[in-house]
C-alpha cells in the first residue's frame, strides 16, 4: 500500500529511520511524489486496487525479485558471503532495520575465532536495540539466520571450522552452537546485560546437546546417563547422547566465564562430556595428562558455576598428581580454585607447594603433616615476638643495674646451631620460580581459605615480602587496579585476616608492607562502592526490618566483606544467602562465604543468617515476621550462634500458611533441623 509523503506524522516516522512502520520509501512518477510502502500489506496498490509500478518496470514487464530465504535445516555450503546491497535489503526486510543503522564497511577476513567474530557482530549494528531484535527473533522463531552469519563471517578460510567429526553428532550442531555463543558474546561486547536472553539461549544449547528435545528431558537424560553402565575404569557411557569435540566445549566454558552467567543443567552436561574426553584419552593404567591452559580454564569454570562434587574435579586432581612437573601458573591457580571449591587435600597441597617453594623449614611443603608444621611455624613466630619484647625491656632495665652485677632473671642466649633464629629460618625458604604480585595475592588468599591447619606462617611472611617488592612503584599499583580488580578484593581480605585473626603477626610486619596493604584496600574500596547492586532478597528482608522498627543500613561494606544489612544500634549483621552462595545441589556454603563469616565473628559481630530456601517457602507475611524476630533473638541471646555443637536450625515449628491451614511441618523437613524439644544442653 502506498501513502503520499505529505503528512507531518509520516515525515516524523521517516526521520526515525522508518522502523516498524515503513517497508521502503521510493519516488513514484518520475520522482514527482515521494510515497511510503507499508510493510503489513501484501502489495503496493492504491485505493482502487491498481498496482503502482515505476514506468520502467511496466515497459519491461520486470517483477521484483523474490526475497532470499535460507532455511535453518539447509545443509548447503555457502561458497561466499552475500554482497553488501543484498545484506542491507535482507536486514531491512527481515528485521525492519534501516540500512543506515548498520556498518557494511567492517573488515571481514573469514576468521574462525569466535571472540573476534562477536566483536564484528557488535560493531556491525550501530544500535543496541537492533542487535537485541535479531537475537529475540531467533529465540521466538528458532530459525538461525545463516544469511547474516555468512556475511559477517566473511570469505571462508582454508582452515576447517569447529573441529573434527564426532560420532553420533547431529549435522551442523556445532555450527549452531557457535552461532548461539556468538550472540552471547556480542551482547557482552555491546554492554547489554540481559540475563533473561542469556538464559533462553542457554536452553537452546541444552536442546542441541539433547538432540532437540526439551530442557527437562535433557535434565533427566543427564541423570540417566550418569547412572548408566560404566566400564571397569569407571568411564560412564553415553551412547544415545550427542557428542561435542573438546575445542567447542572449552570455547563454551570461556564464553560463560566472560559473561559470568550460571546454568546448572547446561554445565553439568558440558563437564560430563569434557570429563569423558579426558578419561577416554588416558591410557589404561597410565597417567592422566591435561594441558595447563585447559586445566586452569576448567577449574575457573567449576568455581564460577559452583560445582564442587562433579567427577571432573577428581579427574583434574588425578592429573595434578600424575604430572611429572607443575608450572608455577598451574600451581598457583590449582591451589586457589581447589581451595575455593573446598576440594584441596593434604597430598595435593604438598604436591603444589613443593613445585613453588624449596627449603628445610617449609614443613608440610616437603610432604609432612601440615597441621604440625603450621602449629610449629606460628609458635616460632610468637617466640620471636616474645623474645623481641623481652630484649627491649632488658635494655631499659640494664641501664639502672650497676656494673659488675648480674641479672638473676636473665637466661643464657642459645647458640645458633641449636636454635636457629627466625630470620635464618625465613631466609631458608626460597621460590623455585619468580612470582608476580597477582600470584602472591592469590596464594595468600588460597592459604587463608584452607584454614590455619594448612598454613605455614614462614611462607606467609615470605609472600608478603615478595608482594611488597613487586609493588614498590605506584605505577604498578595502578596497573594492578586496571588488570585485576578481583586481586584487589583478595588483597583486602588478606589484610582483614591479618588484622583481626593474627594481630601479633600484622603488628610485626614492616611499615612499608602494611602501607602497601592499606593502599590496595583503598583502591578496592573506591571501586566497590559504585559497583555493588541491590538484590531483591535484601530489599525484602529490609522491608520486614523496617516494619519491625529496627534501624539498619543496606549494602554495607567493611574490610572487603559485603554486609547485606547492618543494624545501627547493635553489632549485628544480617546475611541474606542466595543460591550463588551455595555449591550446586548442596546446602553447603562456599568457602568464600565461610571465610567472610569467620572474619565477621573475629570483628565481634553477631550474624543473623537468612537462607533463601527457607525464606522463600514462607508465603504468609506474618510467618516471615515471626521468622525474623526469632532469628534475631537467637542471634543475640542464644549460645547456639557461637557454640558449634548447637549450631543449626534455630526456629521451632514453622507454620507455612499460619492459621489458614493447621499445617505444621514435620521434623527434619529442612536439612540439619533439630527441634528445640530434642536439643541436648
């Protein structure tokens, strides 16, 4: 249908690129009248029904060429990308995007790198809304636009795309998976944070891995495959499920690490497929080897997705033990991520530490008992501190003692051969390889996550001195702030741990070391204040506290620890534990959360815990008020908050619907629940 370009409203729509209203704008009758072609009608006709065509078309009898449509089930190989004029018409006809809103002059060299291709996608669309519309149309119609993908990919290169053929894989499954990952990364490069779209795209990937069925069926098949028949070596068989090559799986892990999105169902399947690749590649009865980059990437993905008990963790630990040599990069990250997953054992710790340090005074680093060596290390440091204070007092007392007299309380100094000094023991610890400032921070943070039983305090002191040497220049501090903001947060936690848990060790550090730690904390505090976002869970608990007339502050921050709710009148912190603070399919809090709670107790704060799996089941408002009141009472008055023997569920008998139904939930409904009547004091 044609409309004359005279009305003011039509002119305004045309100035806004004609989106959603016009299919095209063209001149009719020797360019005497500018008319607009509406998209919703079948043809270009006037009110009388006559078709309006240019005179050149009427003379030649030419018709408009049909629109090029590429089916998603088409298996043909595109010999080359479409021309620029064709792609502008395609984008305008399919998505209603004006040609001026896309950049057709971008460089296209046919690279297979997914991340460079995603940057090309984000640069091709000048407006964020256009890219969002393209992805939404794929989600709604489930039809991949291979025409647009072929243009942005450019001319095909000589290298093969995706990977080798895998038995049991549907045709073009890896190509569709790479296209979906391209959508996710293009949103990331365009600075669009829409986790609903990422979640829907993740469901598409699950359907691809399941062979096209629904995500719920894929979840059931994953559990059925986990309990399927296994070989004598413990290798699970997934004969009916499609397989992916290892390169595509690792690329998927890297993409989700960038986006920082969680999906339990998807990554359970991906980790299972990756674990099968590693186990099947290992010779029977021989060592299992995993490359350094792949092991670090897998451990980082396990930490991001909060997978603690997956079989691939045992596979990686086995590869660390079977490896003849561990590089410093792998050793540092293995210690950090296994500590974050609460999966570091004594044997793996000794294996990692022996590849980083050497010396006679390292204790568990050579393969001994970690707890005994840690206890001996802290005792030696305390003896050194006590000896330093006694010598300082004796110097002042000795000035008032006459010459020729002896001090009866003075002890004979020990010889160096029998009792080596603290400085000599510290000098005996040496690094096998040079460590950067970021590596030192990660090692310190990993040791504190493991606990005092696994800490050698001579090594801690040596790492602090090494960190000070690396960050003497202020320019390196600013460079660390730009490169790794997570390292600044770890350094802040390290300083808080030393100040509140090991004050004697912190006081005896050099002034330059303490000044350096304080500068790192200041740099992190400046970024943290603007980066934190409010959660709905915290807002709901805050609303209940406001109705109870309890003065509090939301989203507090102290010493690198986020405080969800902090009361003003009492030293009480409310921690709202969401799903990302638990390991997958468990109710175990993560190691980071437990460390932060330990530091809050060292600061003499009371901790009121609100778990999402408990708070979300209370539908009645009155029940939630009673829950919060009793939770606050038990935190302030009851000794179960401080005594580990009585720590656990603190509220007796929660009535979900209050008085509507006389339902009181049965005993042991929640994990670790013990009624008050059965508690033994």
